[in-house]
C-alpha cells in the first residue's frame, strides 16, 4: 500500500459525509503533515501536530449524528483509566450540578434521623414504604420512644441490642387498641359543655355514700392509732428517768441496737427541779436536752448516750417536714445533729436502689404524712445525684422507675396549703435546671423550690436566695412576717451555716472520727450514729460560735490582715488605731446613707434585688439579677486572686530568695513544678478582674460581660497545663516534705496562717479546681437571667460550653484519682490477693457476713441445720466478687478492734447467682451465693444490711451482663 493512496491513518469510511477533499497537488511535505508519523523527539512539532488532530476530530464530531457521538464517547470512556474517569466525573458534576438526590445517602445518619423526627407517626409509616434504607431509619427507637413515653405507653421489656422497631410496634399496637368514640357516641357518654347536668342517678349516690363511709373509717383508724401512740409508754422507759422540761425523749430500740429516732414535738410543763437549756436561733428555741456529762466528756463512750438524748415526743398531728440526707455528702453528721424538732430526717445509703429507698421512707413515716419534703444530696445546676446509679435530671425524670418513685413519694405529702419539695441543689441557676423544676412540679403536682446559685464557695448557695419553679424569688433570711427561709425550716441556723462553710474541711476530721469512734457505735443505726458523731464534733472539736456581729468580724479580720502585711512592731497599738478609723468611717457612711434615704424617701418602683456588700461603688437600684451575678463573680474573683497571691507571696518568693542566696530549701526544678503554673494563672485572672471591675463600675441593664468571659475562656490552656501537672505537684510536695527537713519546717511556719487564709499549700493549690466549678454555676445563672434579645446572649453560651468541658475533664481526673487510691488501699488491705487494678475495674461496695456450712444438703432450706464456720468480708467490684476471711483482733482493756482480710477466692459476676433463704431457727438474714463450682451460705447482721447488699449486687450483675452483650 502506497502513501499516496491513503492520505493519513484515518479509515476511509470515517471520512464519508465530511468535507474532506484531497489536495490535487500532493507533495511529500503534505504527506508528512497528514500521515500517521509523529515526531516523538521534537516536542514543538509533536504539540503542533496534536493540536491539529484535536481540531480535526472536533470538526468531525460536529458533523456526526447523536448516535455516532454517543458511540465515540462510550469507546473513549471504556479505554480511560480510573484517574481519567474521576476527572470526567468531577467535570460533569461541575458542569451539570445534581439537583435531586436522596438526602439519607448524603447526610450523616444523625442528621437524617433529626429530619425524620419532625414527621408525624403517619408520615413515618409512609416513609418506611419508600425503600429498605428509609424503613430502617424510620423505625429507629429514638424516633418512636419519645412518642410513646409522652402518651404514657411504656415498653414492658428492654429491647435487645440488635432489635429495632420495638417501639414502633408498641405504638401501633397501643393505637390500634384505643377506644375510639364518634362525636355522637362521646356526647351520649360524657355529655357536652352546654348540656345542663340533671340530678344524680342512684349509682352515683351509692358511690358517694361508699366514699363517705371509707373516709369515716380511715379517719377513725388514724385517730385510734394516734391515741395508741400517745398513751403507750416508750420502750425501756421507767419512772426513774428524768425527762426534759421542753420535750420527751424517745428512741425506738431494735434487736440490733438503737433504731432511728423520730422527732415528735410535745410540749410539757417545766420541771421545777431541772431547768432546760434553751438556745435561741433567731426564730425558734432549740428543743431537747443533752444528758449531763462528767468532766471526762471527751471520752468516746459518751457518744452512745448522745443517741438517747435526741428530741422526740408523741405525735398529736402529722409530722411537718421530711428531710432525705445522702451519706455521700461531706460531713453529713453536722447536718444530722442540727435537724430541728418536728423534722423527720432519713439518712440513706447512696448505693441503694429507688425501691429500697422508698421502702425505707415508708418504714420511717409509719403511715404519717408530711407537709414538705427536703432532698439534701450531691448535685449541680442541671441535676441531683440522688443515688449512685439514679440521677434526677431532665433526661431521667420521665423514666419508668423515676416516675413511679416520685409518684409514690408524693403520696406521703399532705394536701394542705404550703406543701412542696425543697431540693438543696442550685437548680434555679440554669435554664436546664429550671426546666427540670417545672417538669418535676408538673409530675408531682406540688411546688418545687431550689437555690438560685448566686453565692459561691462549698455549699453556701444553700444560704442564698431560693425560688420556686415559676422563678418567683424567695430571698434568704428571716422575714418580718412569714415562715423562715427554706433551709432554716429543716436545720438550725448555726449548724447549717457551719456545715455550708466548713463541710470540706470537716469531712477530713469526721473520717478519722468515724474510723475510731464508729467501732463503738456499731450497734446503733446509721441515723443515730450520725447524730452522735455530729453532736460530738460540734461540741468538742468545732469552736464555739462567738456572739459578734458581721461588721465586727469583718473589721477584726481587716485589722489583723493589715497588721501582718505591714509587719508592725507595735501591733496592738496599730490594731486599736485601725479599728477606731474603721468605726469612724462606718459611722460617717451610715449617717450619709441615712440622710440620703430621708431626703429621697422610699422608692416603691425599685426592683426586688438581693442585698449584699458591693466593693464597687454602685447605686443599689441599678443592679438587676444580672448585676447581682456579675457582682458575686467579681467578689469571688477578688477572694480567689488573694489566695493565689498568697501562694506567690508566702511560698514562691521566700523559696526563690533562699535559692538565690545559696541557702536552698528545695531545688529550682521542684519550685517550678509546684508553683510556676500558679503565676501564669494569676496573670490571666488579674486581667479578668480588671475587665469585670470596669464593666461593673459602668453597669446598666444593657451592659455586657459575655465578651470578657469569652476572651478569658479562649486562654484556658493555662488551666489545662495546671490540672495535668496538679498530681505531680502534690506528689512533689509530699516527697520534699519527707526527705528535706528544711522544707518541712518551712511549711510548718507558713501553713494555715492569716496570710494564707488559714489554708495549707495543698489546699491553696485546690483553689483553681473549685474556681472552675464556681465559674460554671455563675455563668449558668447569668445565662438564665439574660433575655434572648440582649447582646450578651450570643457570647455566654460559648463561654459556658467551654467551662463545662473543663468541668467534665476535672471530674474525670478526680474520679480516676479516687479510683486508683481506693484500689491501692484495697490491694494492701487483702493479704495474698492477686492484682486488682486491671482494666476499668472499680470497687462498688464491701460487706461483712457470716459463713455457714450445711450438715445435710438433702433437706430443704427451712429445716436444714447450718453451722457457723467463719466470718467473711465480701468485696464487690464491677466485674467480680472477692471473698476474704475476716479475722478480728480485739485490743486488751478496750472496746476497739482491728480487722484483717485474707484472700479466699473470687467469682466472676457473669457466672454468679444469688438467692435468699427464709428465716429458720438455725439462721436469719441468710442468702446463698452460687458460683460455677461451689456455693456459699452467708448471713448478714440484719435484714436491712442483707437487702442493701443484695440490691447493690443484683444491680451490678445486671450492668455487667449488659456490658457483655
């Protein structure tokens, strides 16, 4: 074939229909241009030839039909690589954008479920018919569970892990079984609004008569029960016992010891022989008396007699108040010892279940009703940690177990005026907490009150302002006419104030007191033991309350602080001069304020705001609730900075100066580990204090502080480094104290002085941790009282979310530290025990019991003879139960004893079964632990201890089995 016969490499049939005309004069140069030859080594000619061929192909493409074009595209795409195909895809998407697509295939799963949540049940059923993927999404339990729960349709079982559509089936079955009445049928059954109701039928009259008869019988039974309780003498009483002139003391005794004393007020005429000591607290005198003790009142044996001195009397009427106190609170004994007469207090174990707590309340009340219910348990601004595994929050309130518990609890609240529930957690400080209070009030049908969280420090928000679920403020303090503030209705003012301020420090002392004195009070109930320890702590350890005004207390503190700061040689003369100047300043301020008030007159239009001391000079009328929160934030920031400054002034500067003078107390590395992060925090918070002060001086209703807090939150990395280094700093302090006597002497002279606010170095290093929690509480309150139209509303949520993340981070660090400490102590306590700290294992509870051996296994439990062989100590972990042999060693000439535990065996909770044994003449309060290889018959000291341990054990087993599914 010659080159002249074929102009180029394209087939002849491809040229049909084109405008190609071969040139008449064919030369070698033209043949070369239109030939298949490509100059590979000459890039310029190669590119030129490539462009000419592209133009030729495009020219042909314009002349081809649609079928020919598609055929060419198919051939080209079939020869392309993956990268070329992806390029074509992106080019097509850019040129022809997609207008219709299934959003469930593009959006994340949670967004698709959120979109479907706006559909009605009928629309969800229609969506399930679109495709299989739509059916799986539209039948998820998260879409149907809320619709069922809102209508009171609860699923009678827990769906399996891989089961879906259970709530939809339950909804459909409930809807299909509803009694549907047409409008005409409903009119015949229920009538209409305009229909006049005729006379009562005979059936209705019979019902009213039966109801009246039942009410009469119930009233007579209650009257007879009250008469029996009034005329019955106390157990163990005799004519030789002298009663107080105010009340009669009665403590119920059980076979195990003293039971919980219930306080019933009953006035009696004063005895001419015994003059009762009455202590006024501002509104009511303290009823009751303490038994006279000899000069050796510091003896721990007097604690058991204190349990008998609790105030109680015969109930003429129903008890007025009920206070639930969790044993998880720090220094709860101080609250128990200050409970007023007429208040029924119940100290409950936080490891209980809701049903067990309800049983304890029913057993204590004995059929009597109360006017108000107080709940004193750990919690925050968004919920209450009522029990270890049951938290009262907006998410758990409508759960079946919580709903059933509170509905039954409300049956013990009377229908009289003033009934309600008081929660001692600052729920009213946040929007979620207020929503919880409102939902809780709707569920229970009573008024719910809680602190507003406008006070910082330990539990001092309890002493601040309270409000109900309708956000009506109730300012703390005794009013001129009316009932006292909510917390003072339950507890005496002195005991409550001491606990709110000193709870964290008192817990350290009471821990030692429980371990030493608790052994002598083992046969008392938990409530009586707590009251005894609290009374002993208040009388023997806590300082007596000084009868001085707050102004005098403040003046003395400022004088002593100024004297120590200036290092005066004649400190007595300096303090006297300082107090005289302070008195003159205060008198002048009072006279000037009085003259202004007399000249201006009362202003009824000023809003009701909480009164407090303001260091920044502001007219009080300019402060609204937002201003009160910002003012508290500013005051607490000043106190926080003074404590951090004490760390820098009292500890860092002397240690650095000693190091520079070649008399080092500790090394420069230890100083940096312990104290250098505090300087960085101090620098950051001084900027925040200055910004708050400038905003507070120019305060108005439109003033903003959210931008200041948001700027502060953006620099919280300093706190992150501090908290990550905190455990290392504490361990460094302990190490230096042990190996360096000079540092030990230095801490002895500087710790707990006036310059350090009576705190030690370790306690001062805890201030940033407490401050983060205070920030969260105050920002919750500030967000709650900021209207949506305010300019601050855009900045506060961001700052609050940042601080909440830090609070969760701190709680996790604290839990991990406490878990490691408890596991280490348990490991040292059990002799011969294998390693316990494995994985996420945690200690749940401990239990002492007696181990029995069966002599005849063939007989049933009720007639089987059992023999006591040993005492056991049971350690329940999250995944196993460790059985140890308990050995008691009594101290000669004393009542105390020590315990040692020897490892016996361990059983995995997944293979452990538990069953109770009925009481017999051989054993009481017994139960059987059945493992895979053998079983153990154990018996507790009381039925209450057995019920508590078995309840915790069953709950832990259920949690373990769910985790393995």
